[in-house]
C-alpha cells in the first residue's frame, strides 16, 4: 500500500508524494506569516479559500495559454500538481506603488506606475529574500539568460490577464508574486499559488486606504476582518468565472 511522504512544509503549504512520481499533492494551511515569518498567526479557512482561488485562476490562465503545474483539486484545501524543480526566485510584478517599493523609493502609496515593473527576489529566508539585479542573478546562476527573459515575458503576460480579470471583479491588482519551476522536460511552468496571500488586491469601490484592502496586508497591518476579505475575493472570482462555491 502506498504511503504518502511529506516532501516539504513551507509557511503556507505542505507538499506530499503521490502514487505517481511526477504528481504531488499540495495541502494549503490556515497558517499566516508576515515579515519573513517574524509575525505568525492563523486565518480561519484560509487554506481552503486560497486553494479554491488559486485553482480557479490557474484554470483561467491555462485557457489563456499559460503553462502551469496545476492538475486538479481533490479537496477544498488540496491541489494535485505536476512535480517541478522550483527556480529559487520570486518574480514580483508591480502595477501600483505599495509596500517595499514605497519604502525603498519614496514613491507615494497608490501611485499608478507608467508601466508594470518586474523585480526578482532571491528565495533565501536566511538572507531576507533580497532584491537582485540581473547581473547578481546571473552571477549566482539562479537562471540562465534565456530563462530570465522567459520569466519576465511570462510574468508580464500573466499580469495582463490577471489585471483584466481582477478588474472585471471590481478589484485593482496592485502587485503580486509568482514562482516558477521546471518539469522533467525542462519546460517552464507557473507554480506555487495566486491568492490574497501572494497578491495585493484593492476594492475599487472603496476610497478608504484601509477599507479597500482585500489581501494579506490586513494581517500584516492588523486591520481586522481578514477572513471576510479573503472570502470576498473568492466570491468575486468564482462569480466572474461562473463557478459556484465549493
């Protein structure tokens, strides 16, 4: 009888083996962290909500020609995915100034950028996930020049699709983080998740800087009503896609 093995446990997910070597099971957790895990807590139902949102958005992006690791969702907080070797980079796309971009540049919160900004961060907790220049990234051999070009192009394409989609939900996609991996054929696949944990999302119908927040900034900044904000995103995403609640 097959015995699942835990391959990895991160801040938000646990990854297990399955009977098929090239397929893994990802279990989404309710745990919440911020500031490189210096702040910890739980958001009730977050695992199921983020799994549902991510699955729906992966399916939407697949239809737009974006290759992802997503296969299916056997349970509300479980996702079957293709096994990939994760590239140790967080690819961040910014449309509106917020977070570290404001702190590091002095740009005012909410300034719409003239064009999307793509940044690469080294996935290395002990170093604080530093922002890398292109030359540093290549020096560390984290990706080849061709892969780097593909990462940037794909991230901008995903940004276009997600911005349009969230806009149709009445939400501004402020910025978001992507992760990618290589399958056994060395094909680049979008991996990880797309959720209020990895995106900054602002309600277009709200002008108040705190009330408009529909993402993990509610946890980071102790704004309260975290669960209801996540649920609101799920409901709008599923409604826009014509999908019912799980």
